[in-house]
């Protein structure tokens, strides 16, 4: 839906290209049912609302005796916007109510203020009749803090010296220079900024956009560079490039450019085979090509574990690669004209980015209301069958797109979530837990964002729901003896005893505070930042979860290596006798952290007794 945002309408047509890119990247989606209050008088608004579909009335605060609004000031329909004045003031003075099912783009207040601070015309348009300009809050970016990958760093001999040219160089001159230097990209310096131009950019400029060869190369450069530092770990660079679907990052130190790191160099560095999995995924054009690439992931997992990569960051890389495989397969199988109208979700551990060895599929499709696609279910059946061939086992609970119960329109999906939230039975709570960890991987992500944002608003201040939802965290006993030691015979189900209580407990608190992240580690960090967990407590929980996943993974790999079919039939079982003393001590300490966290949940959600 964000691709359909009309930039040629005032005041958005006043923004330059870079500012429009910022606006697009910041847009969110809101879905509202008929009669729902989008913005309430006296409340701080989310930002400016631009109607994509529907009708909204701006109402007086006063109500008649029958509860109906006393006066409607104005109606807003498709491509109209409202809430600008309220966003700048920090408080709405009227009620804005959906008069029919409505979908809006939402421009957050922070982004609105940032754009107003850099574009005077845009600011003047919004500030007509305002008594004073609202103070602009400086945006603070959050540094990425990725952990080590052995001793390999960006500075370890993989930085390429870039080809740098100055603004004012023509496309023709730049192309000849790239040919002479045998470079496939170059950096353009414009003032104190750098932009990147690739060979594809040159082709698009000359062939597709038909720009003259005399055009300044700076005009076609991209200035939204993804960068790393020389002392960053190389594994971090690999994850960033995989997640961003890019083939190079710029190395920057203290705003000074040091060079470029290429994806092929990084993948070759980590690959112990002649082929490079990441490139095979990106280059795959057929199902067979993609299947070949997917089959190399198990070997990659074993290599990562044997080289001592921390579990959390192994999960990040594998989640990114699995996501690319699934998205690529979706793009191959699903007709191109249908892709903008549907959104493929991965859920459960895959949605959280915490599934390393493939256990089962948990996926769903949300599609646009009113979509007419006669062959949809047959196509989705083929998608599920192909994933099984790729090594993604079928879900025992049939939570897959081959099951029509998990293929819903936007309206039906939100209604299904609402129904599950209203019920307290085990199946509803389990399905809801799986669904709230959903992450869009292919198709139109705006459809998912609309459902997620609506559901989070729907649950606001629902203490009864959160109390029932949290209760599942206490369902399984912590496998410790009365004296606090490990139950020392045989096997331990680490999912029930350790992983699930943490994942579901953190999921509950994160949902209560409308944290959109799905990864448990990221949720913990967000809850610490929000003051809902103490920093020390958050770190302990993260370390415990990392330990549980690491122990499970190592035993999964051992069982897979000796199995006949390459599958682990008991993926959550820890064989206690195979652990050394240090591992047993760490496991015991981690389970004590789980026990303490469960006590915290009992007190927080009044679950005693």
C-alpha cells in the first residue's frame, strides 16, 4: 500500500527526493473498523493520517443524549489527510471517527517534525494559522551492537579501495573510468557526503531513464549508504548485507570513508565450499536452483556452530537466509499480479528469527479484502509442498498456507485475532501466541502492518486478557529438585522447562506495551529500555535463553548426523548425561533464572494460586 502513496499531492509534492524517501520509509499503516475512534480529543496523536481507503469524520467533542456526535466539522475521504495541526500541537482538539471501514497511511509526528525542520515550504504549509512553531526533537539513531565472530573483523584485509570521483563528472566520464579501473561501482563525493553508483544504476540511467551521457553522475547516486566501521566484526557486515538485500557496505570511521566491503568477499571468507550459499539464493531463477541453495544451509549451520559463533547471531544470519529463500520461492510461485494484494507471514519461532535447525512450518497469508483470485488455494498448496521438498517439515498442527484456515482477508484475520483474544481456551491462546510472533517475508507488508497495528490498539489496557495470556508461561514445571539441583536422570525437555516460559512471558509483556519487535532478545532489550525490566534482569534472561538454544542446537546436530533421514525426531530433548560438569552447572543456573522470571510473572499478572 505504501507504494501507492501519492507524492504528487500537496504538501508532499513540496519535498525533495531524499525527503520523500524518508517519508516513505517512515510510513505506517492503520486499519480501522466503522465507528472506531482514530484520534480522540485531548490525546496525543500518532501523527498525520492520509486516507488510503474509507471515510473519516471530524466530530465535536460534545455528544447528544443518545450518544451521537453533536456536530461534524468535515469529512475526509481518499487521499485527504488530517491530524497535522493536532500532531504539531501535541494534542487533538476534536474526535476523528471512521464512518466506514478505513485504511490510513500514518506519518509519525517525529518524522513530520524532522521534515518541517529541513523544508521551509513544507513547514509553512503545515503551520498556516498556527501561533508558534513546535520545537523540533532531534532524532537519535540506535547504534547496532553486534557481537564477535571469532577474530574476523572488517579490517582484516577485506576492505577494497573504492573508486571515488567528484560531483560534476559526467555519466560518460564515470563509465570510462570504471572500465579503466575494472570497478563495478564507484563513490561520488558531493560536498561532505558520499553517494554510491553501481553498474546497474548506470544502465538504468541511460537505457531506462534515457538520461544524456553528459548528466552529472551525482544526480543518479544513492546517498542512503549502509555503512560499517573498520573495527566491526565481519559477521555483522554479512548479516547487514543479507538483511538489506545489498551486495556491498561502505566502511566509515568518524565520518571518514575508508573503503568498501563486497558481499562476495565476505561470503567467500566464511565459505568452506566452492559455492556461496547467499549468492545462489539471490541468483536463483527456478525452484530447482533455489532448492540447491537451500540444501546448503544445514552445512552452514554446522560450520557456524563449530567455529564458535554466538547463538544469537547465528540465528540472525540463518533467519535472514531462510527468509530470503521463502520470499524467493513465493516470488517464483505466486503470480506477479497477485503479489501486491497478499502478504506471506512466517510465525512462531521462524517469525521470531529463533529457529536455526528447521523443525516445522508455521506460515499464513493475509490478503486484501475483496480479492478475487480463483486459483489462490491451489497455488498456496503448491507453495507448501515445495517448502517441504526444500527441507521445511510440515507443521503437525497444520498451521500452513495449505490450510485455508490460515489464509484470510485483512478483515477476517483481525476478527480471528479478536475472537482468540476474547476466549481463554488453550487452543485459542496457542494460536494467538503463534500469530502475534508473525513477520512478513513476501508480498505486501503493509497488509500485515494494518492488522498488527489494529490488534495492538484492540488490546490496549485489557488487563483480563494479559492475565490469561501470561498464565501459559507457568504451565510447565521448572525441572529443578526441591533443593535447587537438576533432576539428574535421563532427559529434559528444554522447550517446556526453559525456552517457552521465557519466550511466552516476554511475548506477553512486549504485547502489553505494544512493542512491535518479534525476536525475544530484541523484545527484552526494548522492555529494559522502556523500564519494564531491570537491565540486570534482562541480561540474565537473555543469557539463559541463549544457553538453552545453544545446548539444544548442539544436541540436534549430533542426532541429525547419526539419523537415517537427516531429521531429529526429538528436537527439544536434552540428554543430561551427555553434558559436562560446566554445562550442567550453567544449565542449573539458567533454570533458576527461569524460576525467578516465572515468579515475576505471577506477581505482575496476579497469577498466584
